[in-house]
C-alpha cells in the first residue's frame, strides 16, 4: 500500500529555486454576471477583449471527475506564452475558479439540488456548447481538454516550479459575481469551523469516525448545511463563491476527500486539508500540496496538510492502521481558527 502524509510547516527551496515573496494583496474583482448572459442561455465573460490571439483551445472544467488542479494553471501558462486563447466551459458556480485559469469563460446555470450530491458530474451540457459555439469548425476542432492530465503540455514539474506557478497565479485577479457577494454579506453564514466534503459511498466509515469525535466545529458530514445553502441562498449559482468568502471573512476551512480534494487544491482562497485516494494518485499528487501551500501561505499565512493516495480497500477506508487515524484525529481535535488576517482585496 502506498500512503503518504505531509504536514508541511515551511516550504523551502534550494538557492537556485524561486521563493514566493511578499507582494500586494490577492485581488478579487466583482462583476455583474447578468450583463454577460446571451440569448443561447450561456454566459460569456471575455477577460481580454482587446487582445489578438493566434489560436484558441477549448477546456471543459470538470466534465466528469475532478481531474486537474494546479495542472490548469500550468496549462494556462503554457498556452498564454504561445498567445493561444484558453476558453473555459463550466457550470455557473465554478466561475471564480474558471476566471483564473482561462482568458474567457463560457458557462450556464444548473439546479444545484440535482448536481450537488454527485459532484463528480458537475452537469455541464457540453454537447449543447459544442453545437452553439460550432466547435467542430473552430480554430481548434475538438475539446482540447476533458481530462486535464491527458495532454502533452502537462509534464511533471519540480517543486520550485510549483512555487513559481503559484506566484504567477497569485498576480492574476479572481472574478466572482457581485450578486453572490451581496447575498453573502447580507446573511449569516457559518463561522470558525471546518467543512468536510466527501462521498458517502467510499468513505462512510471515515465520516462516522470523524462524527464520533463530537467536535462542534466540524460541519458538512451529513451535507445538510451545504444543501441548505444551495436551497436558501442561490447556492446553485454561488456555492463556490460562498466557500471562498467564508474562508476570507469567517475563518472557515475545508477538508476535501477524494475528488473534492482536487477542487479545494485548485482554489487559491480556501484553506484546506485534503485527502486523496489511489484513483486520484496522478491528479492530487505531492505538487498539488506544494501548490496549495504556496497559495495558503501567501493569502492566509497558514500551512496545508494532506493525506495522499489512500487506497480504495476495505481496511484502509476504515483507517485500520492506527497511525493514520491518530494523525487525522490530532489534526482535527487540535484545530483552531487562524488568527491571521487574509491578504485579500475585494473590489
């Protein structure tokens, strides 16, 4: 069994390597997304309307499973340097992430009550997008990426390159809809807690062990709070926006298990401990942890811990090995909200 645990207190680089240095705040820009709605039902947000590109590529953000995290930033960098336009297709709630890994975003709304319980299928109608945008006749006659890792542009990068990637991504602004921001600011969302997101089918035993700790600051195991947010606060459109804002304003942190570990590793403004399984071994790898650490240190001045490559075996899922459960139990029972003020500017 291959199983690793990283508890990283400080990211060190050799002399030849680049460090993530102090800079200005991370910028989040609010925009009225309704102004970008088209008659075809899609929302089109072009962040570089005056730039002339030589070509374009089409990327499906999480078509089926959450393959790709720092790899999206890596791919964007490679395309941008070649003056190739990256067009991201996704559902509405994923807009904040899409805005930092593409030059343009095309998205549509979905019913969160239908897609939330099966986060490995986010509900993008990619066949409709293919027809509407005439992709088979476009400059790039196929979906460039449905699985982020299935491309020649994604190569194994070194730790210092991961830090450089995080530094470059930090300098680009993230966008979010002003309606979601206003809803958040006017309502009472959870504060000073840990949200856990994982699939019941594979990790029921793990969730039960966590629940038995009786820690009042651990939420989300039964998914009722998440579903309440979707139902009562337009979470079908803004769930990820709320997760980001809860992390910034309310000192909420997140634990993503399996596929959701990849999502939380991708979003730079969410503190997270994440647990991946062997199905995601190439996806949520050690570089994912370094990338996430670089962002967390930059924005929240807090480290990230992660368990990597938990195998999908009966005994492993029950965390039968005492040291594995003891480590996670310690992290959960000793948790305290961060006292640091996030380095974020929202305008």
